[in-house]
């Protein structure tokens, strides 16, 4: 008879809505961030039944199992996880290897299984940031140049790059991916100070790198001084050659294909010139870092000194008259 009354009571509770289904909170996935070495709890709550069975998974791997209200914790790794009365799971002295997706499942006899999902992100303090380049030099005209960072410790949640204080974004000139900043088709305009800013919820670090894009030589500018179309034997002249580049290009002069003495400033001094020094002079500019070269020619014409004829003063020279001529050079 007592059993019949119990069944009737349960039926009445069900009809009146006083019997609740097992439920769990949170309903949506939750992201949790933790610092290495601290304790962190993936917090859940339940309702509907007093003592559900709790199972925690990392991916598909079961990491903890217990029944709420049961003092037996044989399904929980000692010293690593701490079960809570609510079904929550606490990580003690959490390490980086516990990064991942965790799912908690609760069930009870006669109840539909319920679950909640957590994304656990464990971070360390960012330390000792270094910047590196690939290749070693940035050269104007090459396909790309990459600046990348490394850390002795800690990973960034957010990475931001700056050029001369202005934040960079993905585009035609720059590509940002992972730890890399790539300069597409670098030019001399990309010379400047680059900064990387690394942040996570518990620390931030910056590092700087000055990049000089190598270029040139540009087209050489030749000058002949004094500016004359031709020169006369015995005169002096200077040849100069300059071109833009980084580093500044060095000049070497050639005369009819043979190298001639050139000053450190790229000039050639020709004194007391002779007709044999007429010909093609070539200035070759070279970038000593990239070994790129560019040259231009200039033609120098040297005439022999002209003769001056002086005649004695006479009022008239008659046909067949003998005249003495003096040639002065």
C-alpha cells in the first residue's frame, strides 16, 4: 500500500511540474584564461537532481570522473585536479600542457545526459623577445623580406607590428602571419624602425629593429669641369661621377676599357692633357653590399695646340717676292 502511495505522489509531482529535469550551466562554450603555476577552475552548476555523475574530458580523453556528494575520488588524478561540489573542475598548478578543449558531462539514472564546453588557454609570462630577418639584408627589388620574432618564454595572444610608430596591417606592402612580418617587394621607402608588441592576459613585451633597405646605384651623374666641347693639349680637366645608393656607391673610372686612378670621392684629375688622352671615359658605380653595378660614358676630345704665324710688316707683297716667316708655338 505504501508503495502505491509513493507512486501516486511521484505522479502528482510530475503532473504539477515539481519534478525538474537534470540541467547544467553554462549553456554556451566558455573561454577561460590562466597563468602558468596558478590554480584555475572550470565552473559549472547543475539542477534537477542532487547527485549526478560527472565526467570531464579533454577532447575525447577522460581526465576525471566522480559522483557529486560521493567522497570517493578514484577517478580523479591526485595532485592535478580537484573536484568541486558543484561538479566544477579545478586545475592545481596548471601548466601549458593543459591547454585545450574540455567537456563536462553529467548524467543520472532516468535523466538525459547534459554537457558544457570550456576552452582553456594557459599562458606564461612573455620574456626575452628577439627579432630576426630572412634573408639577412633587405634589398630593393627582391621579392620579399621577412622580419620575425622568437621568445625565450611565453606566447602572445595578440601580436601587433609598427613601422616608425604606425601600426601595420595586412595589405599590398605588408603581410602579417603568425610570428612573421613580410615586406612585399621592399623599396628604399621601407627603411625605418620596426616594432613588435606581444601581449597576453598576463604580460606584454616590445622589441625594435632598424631596417635599412639596400638599393642602387641609381643612374650615375657625370660632370666634366670645365664644361667644354673640346680641350687643347696642355690644359687640365676634372671628371666626377656620383650616384644615389645605400650604402653610397663607390666609383671607378676607365679610359678606353683600362682602369685609371680614381679618388675616394669618385673624381679623376687630368693635367697637361695630350691628344693621346682623347677617347671614351667610363664611370662604373658599384654597391659594395649588393655588388650591383651601373656605368655611364663620356667622350673627351683633345686637340693639339694651334700654330701662330707672324709675318714681317710690309705694306705690299709683290709676286715672287721672298718673305721670311717666323713660326711661334
